[in-house]
C-alpha cells in the first residue's frame, strides 16, 4: 500500500465488520502540511457517497484555522478550535469516486515542539453527509465530553468526537453505548502532545447526549456530536 512519506500510517484500512463502519485508520502528520493524505489508497473498498469523518488534534491553535480543501474531497470543517489548545478539526467529506486526497493549507516549522498532529478517520456507509448536524463544546478538565445533539431523524449515525491537549491518552474508551473508531496521540519528547478520538452509534431516539470518553487524560479539550441521517 502507498504510504505518504509525511505520515506514519498506524492502522490502515481496518474493516468495519459488515456494519456501517466500513474502514478506519489513524495517522500522524510529522512535518510540513498538517494533512496531505491519500484517501483512496487507504480505503480501496470505498464507494461513491460514503461519508468520511476525521478528527484531528494538535498542541497548536492554528490546526483549527486550517482550510481543508485540495483538488480532492473538499472536506467540510464541521467544527474546530483555533483560539486555544488543543487545536482541533472535525472534518466530513463525501467520496465522489474521483478525487483521492484531503489536504490542508497549513505548514509549520519542523523544529517546533508542537508540529505533530494526530488524526482518526472513519469511513461510513448508508448515511447522508449532506444532512449533517452538529453541536460542539470546550472543556478544561477531565476527558472530552461531547454535548447533547437533538432533532435528528431516527436511525441516524451519531458520532462522538474529541480532542484533548497535552495528554498522551493510551487508554481511550468510548462513551457508554458507543463503539470506538479509534484514538491517536501525537507527541514529542519536548512537548506538543495531543490526542484525537472518535466513536459512533446508530440512534433510534432522535437525540443523544453521549457523555464523556473514558481514559486517563485530564486537560483542556474540545468535543463535538455529529448526526448524519440515513439515506
């Protein structure tokens, strides 16, 4: 499999076991752009209309201010934080069957202690990315706690997204009732640590208040709850 030299590909193309999650991966940007990722080589089983969800976390505020475009998937930034750490970005893209990359406009100095960025991606099938709704929140203690999201259709895909500053959280667990897509810490010995995390469930209730992710972290964080209606 082709692996971009800018990244360590940690868990490429993990299948979703026949459910709505059809693939997942975690990557770490280690130099240059915060994101320049070849979607198609990671998920060769992608189908037109699949929804790609990405959660990024870095110990740099400007991650949240990046513009995620390219001649690629035109990733939509659903929520972000650019005024405080952790810098975070929660992305949504729709596979169009043609374009193969997601990139950002950020470049950062390679000698910065904060230039690592962790990303978690999940590829989902059977839901309408164009109908996404979202709520987001910041916190200062404990683990990311995605907020209440209501008013969506029954049997929607609900995604709990989180990014936490300064903590290398290796024991992330999903909110109760959710399944973990994955988590990824990006860090340097000199500092610049942050952890991204993503979980999902199918909700029949039309409202979800996920509750906190589990894990040993406790610092500033950003979280979001997304809902995608079924097709």
